[in-house]
């Protein structure tokens, strides 16, 4: 009789846990991301927050992809093994696939330290200088660089059209104009 009750309770618990998981998925799908792209400030802040997190901390990749217009590109630059400058083009989905496991394994916090903004009409170009850390407690970044972000405002929300970035190297230090000045916060 005890075995029967154990099997019965387990069989009842499994559907309940599956139901709870489905409700959680529905809840996630109903998340309203629109307030996070209502201003340039919130859109850029959400970009940095969406990729940042500790080791084994899952990111909201649906939110990350929501930031981008259809056909948007993420483009990283760097030198190959022969010393030639290369550009790698990715969709937001390809970026997630190529970065997700590394971020979960190593931890990745990207923080903006300076911004230069140029806007004309509905388009904006942002040079956003960043520092990257493995942990929120790290004092020194393991990487720095500059994001060149092109955005479009459609009258109701901001979309990232392209995100091009390069990392700082000893041969290519970040120029002073892209770094915080004494009066920057």
C-alpha cells in the first residue's frame, strides 16, 4: 500500500511541476519589454544589463534580442593570426549562440564608463566606452573597448540597428576623448 501511495504521489507531483513550469514560461512570454526601449537611456542601459551576469547566472536573451531591429547586425573586429584586421558579422541570435556558454562559465559584467551621442532626426550614433569584468566585485577589468551603436527611433521605441565594437589592445589604446573626464560621473 505504501508503494502505491508513493507512486500515486509522484505521478501527481510530476504534472504539477510541469504545469508550474508551463505557467512560468507563459509568464516570461508575457513580459512587457516596451518600457525598456522607450528612451535612448533605457535602451542602452538594458543592452548592458542584458548581457551582464555572474557565473551560472542565466541572461534574459529574449530581452537582448528584443532590443534589435529585424536584420540588425552585431559586428566584432580584431586581428586574425596573420595580423590582418577582420570583422565578424552576427545576428543577435548568432551572438547569443556564440557567447552564452562562455558567459555562463566565466561570468561577464559589461559596464559603460563614457558615452558620446550624436543624434539627427530619428537616428542616433553612440560611441559607448565599456569595461568588462568577470564578477561584480572585480576591481580591474579584464577587457575594455568601444561600442559603436547605431539606433533608430520609430516614434514609439528605440531599436538597435547595428552594434560594432572593438577591444582595446596595447597597440591600440582607447583615445582620451573616449574616456571619462574628471567632470564625468
